[in-house]
């Protein structure tokens, strides 16, 4: 869904300015700000990926983060009730509500709170997440570092990191 | 044997010069800044030369890259700005006596994307605001790293190159995709840590040739050797040596040119002359032989910056500088060109330069390893290659500089050979400890030399040992032992024996290692130790296999021409250091949790098997419940009068320690590394005993979940009331099994009568080092914190009042305020003794920091 939003936006407003894009990102990402702040729900992952997609659509500067980047992520809970994948290619991010087979990095997390702690470690919780077995990362660890930057960079643009 | 010409060994008439006082204040004011110079240059070169698409990088290719970086990097003669603790820039006028720097910043954080720099990627925007040891970084540098540097290393750092190779290997072997159980074991964090994905380092270069002959002579030697050999790989090696040495010379010439440029702009005659002096020095060295003490120091410093360009700043050590530099010092003194005051000022300036960089520790690792410096050890004193007293005037000059500066880096280590070195020297070492509160660490030559010769080193090589990183002994400039290759959590191995190959941290439904039997079915203590030995063998197999695997990745992707060119062995063999070129090769495991595991064995032996006070089943239940509901059992287990404890001169408890160190030495000693050397074992823990403590559940010695483990080879805190007995227990352990070094951490209460305290201090060290007429080897190493419990507790609450409070961790020194809360607690809780009575001073344990 998010990718459709992105492609539509890009078709409609190809010449959107960076400042206007930044404004629109803040205007339309209220749910994400809440999820990153104090209104965490089980939809954290979905909202995060939507917010990133929106960011790539509206901000050229944010989109520059994925220039020439190819890589696939799978996010899932241990019981696989929540699963999603994000694939980056051609300066675009495709989100699917199921795990893809060929991933570079697979993140298995206990719950939304654990994933948020892991990705937004403002208070030193990455290690706790790993040590408490709340999050397990398989595959190339550098991909999770890069994803962590993308998430934090989005948070910075939204004023929550 | 050098004659000591100093009247007052304390050199108490000499203080910090105005220059050094000012530079020292700036040093403490400045916080670390990320420097992107190195990663930007190596990334550019790697792209241009196709390194990212290559299956192997030759030593000549690497040498070309380092030469390029040395020639391109900014020649910093004078810093002009730093950043303070409020992240505000401040300007200052620099008047250092040494030019050049390891980074482009005043206090820099060099990045090595070939290793683990990418762990900083998620926090590039936030690292300047993190609670623990923040790094300053500019917005432009964040963007450069994010867009132009890090993306190129996604698939190309050592860890991921290794993982890729494991994937391929395991696909062939098991038909499974993305299968890397070997690395997974490492990434579970609780079993062992491996340093190969992080660094090479952990060794001591040989500066003597560069000082005496100059690098031009080394280049000429390499050219001659290259012409004389037919083997293409050896030819390539010598060409690589020439390449990097030309790079180092170019860097020094660039510094000279920059100093001349600055001098031309300078109106102040004094400052102008200082710059011209620097320029003249850099026109001479390191290309040509050092003609003065200052030139000799400059040679060491410039070679040192080059070594750090190639190797991460983790445990790379300077070795026996009082020996390497003594001839130059003596010559200048004899010719009246140098005074003691000049020499102290020069050494102070060098010490500040050595501390011009800190390791890049990500926020998460701060919790396990926070507060560490770069562990650049310097070694003083002891005996020379022939066994003669090697203590000289320069030894005392360096001690005085250390005493005055009270810096974290360099990490000072002093050797002492009882009966050869003077008692005045030992007393002076103790005095510096009293005045700094934490340095130098003291090493017993007799025991260390015995340990090294037991591993095949010649007596001459062993006598010429220097200290690496924390406390690890290695023959100076000729021993590549990667002493921190494996950091093994021994308590996890005990856990595997207690739970039949499983671990509570990873869940008791997951078999981690091998089933060695359910201890509840064991009839004898020996059955349990048999199971433990099997688990030790299992983990030794896994950890050494992984280390050897990554060693081969180093060989293919990380040749080391700079370090190899400053080392005894590679030039003779025409072979890279990491390919086995060093004169002496080994690898090492250092053990975390020795005392906790030994006391657990003693508890099991006494309480379960001898007295049958509880069954093994009940003990395991108590552990799984963290002793809740089993308080009486815990009281029994922690009571040293009821349950034997290491550190009380108790033969049974000490025998369990001995069994462990002999078993570990035997098991690891059977393993061969990727360079044809054998593995050694050490007992020094840095901050890992606190970090691993956080991960581990309750143990049979009565320790509850999340409590700290004990550092190094030190007995468990709070259960060893007598200092003498504690020292006896440690000194009883066989030196031959401790060849990769030990850290014995002691805490003394400062006493009013300093002279009396000094007497007791020196006598205690003598007693600990004594071999009791051959009945024991004597203790190998000892280090101190001399500070009151109250002061440390207050420093936790008011760190702003103690910015320079120096403490010994377990090996290196650190500023107390920089340590994570768990590590601060560990130091506060260490057994504290009053030297005048030799008795423990009792304190309630410091509260465990609140963590989720």
C-alpha cells in the first residue's frame, strides 16, 4: 500500500521542493510520530515502513539515502504472526506483507516494543534487545546498521530522534 | 648495565612545564571527534583500484593504498581548535613539541570501515548526544560517511567477507543456504568474543631499526633482498615494504613543509623558531638516523601514527621505550644537549600525543566495554636480553612524567626482577602507584620469563618481553600473538556443563554444544569435572576454528605491510606478519570468570558431593530461581568459612583453580593457529567481567544473577579477608599456564603514614613475586587502585567533580567517570585492604545499577 502511495505522489508532484516535501512529511506522518513517541501499538512496523516510504516520496534528500542501494529485509515475529519485507532497488522501496525468500538481513523480534527499542536506541537498548533475546538478526549485520540509520534519519526529520 | 646517574630517583624537583600544563588542560577539555580522513581516502582508493570487486588484496596493493593515504592526509603541525563537553568548538594556540597526529582532529576517533566502523551507522545523527562517552561529528561528515563511505563497505568488511565465505563453505558441506552456525555462536555474545573481525593490532612493533638506521636504510635493505630472491611473493613483500616506508617518509616531509609554511607566517620569534626546529627534525627523521633524543622520539611517534593508519587503535603497544630510546637519551645528556627537565617535558608531550585518539565504540558496546582507551602499553625496567639490570635514568624520567600527567594512555607497565633490579626501583614503582592511584602495573620478570620460555621462546627473547595491550607479555618487536583473539566467558562453559550442553540465556530447550550428562545423575565430583572438561574442549574447538578462519580472511584481505616493516621476522623471511612472518607466532584466549567458576567447583565439590548438604538437583533448582526461596543455601555457599574460596590459601579451593588453568592451557595449547603457532591462555578481562556478568544467571558459588564476575585472576570480591593469603593463592598458580598474562587487581586504602605505607607496599609486592625457594613461580602481575571506597561512591554521584580520577580496570587504566555503571560498581566492590594490617576493610556491596 505504502509503495502505491509513493508512486502516486511521485507522479503527481514530480517537482516538489525539498522544503515542501519536508513539510508534507511532517504533516502526513502524525501516526508515525506517535508510534515513535509514546503511542506504541502492534502496528509499529507497518507504520514505520509506511513513514519511510512517504519520506522517500516527499524528500529528495531522504531518498538520496537509498540511491544505488539494493537489499532485502525480512521483519517477523518469532511466531510469524507479523511478517513483512522491504526491498530496496532502483531508488525505491517495495514493501510486502509477507517474508521474501531471498533476504540479506532477517530480523526476528519479540514484539513492537522490542523492535522500536532496537531501531530507535536513544537510551542504549540495542544491546539489551539482543541480550534479552528480544531481537535476533540473521545475515549481513551491516544491513541492519544501514536500516537503523534510515529509521533514525526519518525520526530526525520528524523531530522525534 | 646502565649506571643510574640521578640523585633523586623520584625527580621530585621537576614538575610540569607551563607548556605541558597548558596542553594537558586542553587535552582534558577536549572531547573526542569523529575523523573521516582515513575512511574517505581508503574508500576512494579502494573504488579506484577495484578492491571491492576482488577476491584477494595483495600486500603490494595495500601498500600502495597506505602510501597514497600517507601522502594525501593533512599534515597537522599545529591544531587550532577542539570541541568541549558542551559540544562547543574552542580555539587555542598549540605549541606541542611533536608534529603529526593519528587523525586530523585534536582528539580524534579514527574509523576503520574494514572492521567494525559500520556499527556506528545508526547513531551518526545521535552520537554527539548519547549519555555515555559521546563523540562529536559534523553534519558534513555524517553525510560523507552515509553517502560516500559506508555504503561501499556493506559487503566488504572483515566480518561480512568471513560470513560470505562461511555461507559458501556450508552450502557445499550441508546444502543449506545462509547457514553460519560458527558466526551465530559468536553473535549470541554470551560464549566468547572474537577480535579478528575488529582488528589485528595487539602486538608491539620494533622501533629500534627506524631510530638507529632510519627508514631509508630499511628501504635499501628491502631493495637488496627483493633483488636477491626469486620467489614472486617474497619479491612482492619487499616491494610493499619499500612502498609504505616511502609513504611514511613523505608524510614526515609534508609535516616539515607545513612547519616551514607556518613559520613563514609567524611573527613571534620564539614560536617561529619552534616551527623551524620541528621542520628540521622532520627533514631528518624518520628517513635518516635520529641524531638526538627528540629526533628519536619523533621517529617513534611518526612510525606510530603510520601503524595506526593501518591497524585499529586497540591494544597496539609501544613496548620497551626506555630501552629503545636510551642510547639517544644518554648521548644527549653526556654531550650537555639535554637536561632532565627537557627530557621530562618531551616525554609529557609524547604521552599527550599518544592519547590523541580514542577507539570508535558504538553506544551498545559502551555498556559492555565503556570507558576503554586504546590500551597502548609502554613497558619499563626489568632485565635486558642477557639478564642484566635494564633500569636506567630514562626509566625514572618516564615514571616521573607518568606521575605528573596521570593520563589514561599510555598504559604504563613496569617490570621487576627481584635480586637484579634494585629495591629503590621497586619502591619508586610503588610510590608512583600511590601518587597516581592506579599506575604502573607491576610484572614479575622471574615468573613471566619462565612462562614465556615454557612456550618455546629462547631465554634472550623471553627476557626482552614487553607488555601488550593490557598485561600480555610478548617478546618486544618480534612476537605476533594477537593476545585478545578470543575472549572466553568461562562461566558459560560451566553453564553448559551444569545444563547438559544448554544455556539458560539461550533457553534450556536449545542444545548449544554437546550433551555431557545431566549432573543430577553424577555420583562423583570427578564426573562433573569430566563433563566440564569436555565442554571446555568443545568451546576451544569452536573458538579457535573461528579465529583461524578469520585469520585467513585477514591474509586474503588485510595484509599488513606497515606493521610487517617494523617487526623482527618479516624482513628476514620476506613474509607478511599475518602470514606467519613474525619471529614468534601464537594466538591467545583470555578467560573471563576464572574465580567465579573455580569457587563454583569448590562449592559443588564440598556441598553436593562431600557433605551432601544438597543434591545436585536442588542446587540447580536454586540457581534457576536465583536463590529465591533458597536463601539458606545461598548463605552457605557464599560463606568462606563454610565453603572453600580461592584466595584464602585453602589447598582445595586453590587446587580447583589450578585444575582449571592447567586444563585450559592444555586444551588450548594443543591447538594450532593459522600462522603455525600455538594458542596461549591469559587471565585479564578488561571490562568484560562486568559485561558478561550482566548476561549470566545465578551460579553455584552463591553469586546471584546479573552480578559482576571477578576481574582477571583476582579472587572473588569480599570473601578473602587476609591480603597475604589472597596473594599466596594467586602466586601458587603455575606461570607456565598463564603465558598470555594475568591481571591481579588489588585495592588499597590510602593511609596517613605514607612512608610506612610505602614500606608495606614494596614488601607485599616482593612477597607476592617471591618463588618461595622454588616451591611456586610467584605471582606474575599485580595492579592497584589506591582510593577510598567513599571517594569512588561519591564519584558515581558527582562525576563532574572527578574528571581526572584514574582507575585500573582489569589490565588498562580508565577515567572512572567514563566507565559504565556496572563497571563502576565492580571497582567499588573490589576487596579493599589496609596495608598496615593486611586485613580486608568491609563495605556493603554497592547497589546494582538499575537496568531494564
